[in-house]
C-alpha cells in the first residue's frame, strides 16, 4: 500500500523548508515565482494532493465559478491556449472551483452577446480574449463593478477596468520581429506586414512595434503596406499575392497573427520562397516544412499554453486565496528557427484537438 505524500515529503524533494512549501501551495507572498514553480513541480511528481482543497470547501463556502470565453479559431493557436486553460482548471477543482466554458467560433464573433449572457449568470470571475476591445470594454467594466473579476488573455481591452492581462507584450513582439527583420534584409529595404484586424489591440500594437523597430534598425528602410486579412485564409492568400505583384522589390513580410500558412502558399505560388524574408508568429506542426525549406525565416513564439495556464491560475488564486491579481503578466517571447523547432511542445506532444469531456466543465459554443 503506497503512502500518500505530505507537505514534509514535498519539502524534502524540493530541497526547501516546510514554510516555503506552504507559501507555494497557498499562493502566498514571500517566495519568488521560480521557487513556487519548483515546489509545484516537486508536488506534482510526488502526486501530492493538498488538503487545502478541504479547507477551501469547509465552512459551507459557496462554489466558485469561473467563465472562460476564448475563441476556437484559429485552432493552431487557440487549441494550445485552451489546453493550458484545461490543465490549470483541473488543478483547482478540488478547491471548489467550477469552470463554465463559452468558446467563440472565432476572435470577436458574437462577443457582446456571449458576454451579456455570462454577466447574467453572475460568475465570480471571467477569463476573456477580447476581439473587439472598444465594444468589450463597457461589459468588462460593468462586470468589475458587479464584483466579477476579469482577466484578459492573449489580447487586451486596456480602456476597461479589467483586473489583469496575461499575454506577450504585443509591442515587444512586434519590436522583436522588426529588429530581426532588419538583420535579415539589406539597408533601404522595403517590407510589409500582414495582420488580422487593426481594431484588435494585439494586432495593432504588434504592427506599431514592428514598424517603429524596423525603422530604428534598418537605415532608410520603408514600410510599404499593412494588409488586414481578417484571419481569413483565402483573403490572406489573395492579398499577399497582390502585395507581391505590386511591390516586386519587397524584401520582407511580417505576419503578426498565427494565420501564416496562406502567406507561405502565396510566396510559393509567386516563386518568392527565400527571396522575401518571412517572419511569422507562433508555431504549429504544419509550419515545420516551411521552416525547414526556408520559406519562414523565423517565428515569434507567444507560449499560448503557458498563457492559458497563467490566466486561469492568477484568477483562481485570487478567488480562492485572496492573492492579488497582477495588472500585467507579460511573458517573454521566444524565437523559433529551423534548428530548434524540435524543442517546442507543439511537435513534442501529440497534436492537440481540444474537445474536452464533461469533466472539463460546462461548455457551450457560439
């Protein structure tokens, strides 16, 4: 008969004090985030199930409800984000936290209608990916005024009174791509950007960061256009072909959403593979051939799985333990090249297809 691991065994395995383990498991202050992660990994390896769950459920406390409103498409990115959400949500079920999933078909689709419905059900918290921040801001602010804490993930609604945002800083994302592009092309080169919707905060700020950084690092460089493709595959393909035909001296393209495959296909169709340096965003299995054959020079990785886990984690810790929600939790972006793509979870693990069973919580797609 196996002996259930306790707090003493976790402390010994992690090489820390019992007090440090207590702080890590309670989400209390006084230890670094790196130490907390180290302790949690040790606890997970031992199969430790903290009795904090019973404590959270004691005293006839009401069940905590968190609504999650994140798109399904484009699935290359959002499947990973959802996987992180479900992984973290499972950790909090023993604490009496229930999750209601409200996946949107795509970014911004029926967002106001869904948010109104969520507010009517009065959850304790919401994890949200706003597609139309100017429209979502009023509803987010209303939620906060009603005591419903809102954490945005991946994209932001900065004009709202949301409690926090978990994302890769879009300005930094764009700036990194701009500096990298300047190292790939010659001084005085012309480049362009392909985005989704400039009305989306994330897309607009990435474009801004790229443009500013490219001008700074590429003497006499020029930005000849920003293509809004609305995350539509056919529109992305056709408008990229038109861009290549209009500017035959184009040296580089930055795609600041995950919708990069149509741009790759347009470069192949126009026989511009390798001639136009392509910097993309994030990483998924279907990108591997394009990275290996040089169609994609590099990609800016946004850690979608980590974003999903962190967004749920900071909100659940606040609602269960009263831990303050950080106003901004920015994740350092990574770089994907042909030489290191085998190290990313997207190719190390089986392909993600997010269709959870009932144990993952209530769900309704719009």
